[in-house]
C-alpha cells in the first residue's frame, strides 16, 4: 500500500495518487556542424553521451512493479485518542511509466466499514533525487497534498503538510520490504510539529504476480 492514506480521505475513506512527463532531445545546429568537422575523430563521434534523464534513483520503486494482495488496518478516528481500527483487504497493482521516472499504483480494498478505491502517482525529480507521491480517491476524484522524500538503506520515508479536521498537521509515510515479495507500509500524523506521531494506517502487501507474469 502506497501513500494512499492522507488526511482528506481518512475522514471518509482512506487513500493514495497521477501524472507523467516527456523529455525529447534533438541535435542542435552546432552539434550537426561538429559532426562533420574534419578534426572530429571516430572515437570522439562514437563516444556515448550522458543522458540527462537517467538517474539511479528513478528505479527506487522498481521492486513494487506487479500485482499485490493488500491487507490494511486503518485508525477510525485519528488524533482523537480513539483506538478503534478498521480492517480492509484487496489488491494493489503498480505499473511503471516512462522508464521508471513515474509509476501508478491502483488500490482496491474493502471491509466492513466500506470500500476504498484510489490511485497513487509517484513522480521522480532528477534534480533533487526525490520522489513526490500524489493520491486521488476515486470517490471524489480530488488530489490530496503531495508527500516528498526518498529511499535510504532500503527504507522509504516521505513527509508532507496537510490539514485534518481543520487542524494543520504533518504527514509521514514509510515503506520497508523485509522480503522481495512482502512489503510493509505505515502512515502517521503529527499535530505538534513532529514531536509526536500517531500511526493511523498500516498495510502489508504480499506479491501475487510480477511484471513478467502479467
């Protein structure tokens, strides 16, 4: 489960979010002239050129490509002192876009408290080597405030600002995969500037199929 549970959807049904970008490179007039200049050697003209779009970080989410069985526990009333948790089960499908620079995660889960359908769009920023996670709940089609962050030592952490019940809050979303076919996700809110965090969303994803088998 993938950054779906933001404050806007927690009050009705918890969530996760979509876009992608194109880069086109064309030779300039100077480059065309240089290719015909007599001083250019075969080694120079055949040397590989670095790609501005390529970055190791753009493959951070490759592990998640495919179809997953999703089990979710959601805190019914965050930041209220309540300890009532709601259970959901369903699937998450993750599809890479544009060579890994973006990916789309489709969430479909249901439980006694209702159904949650949403899409999460994760976009990579090469300049900062960070990811931004956007979520749209299909119930209303509205995008939530984005989360930003990245991966270090096999763990992902993403943070953002939002409001919940009219209160400004900080949002933290974490990802950890103890096994290639099993990933853990949790989301927490803080109403005191990050001094204390209350977890309100926990998910366990177990792989059903990867990209090669679809």
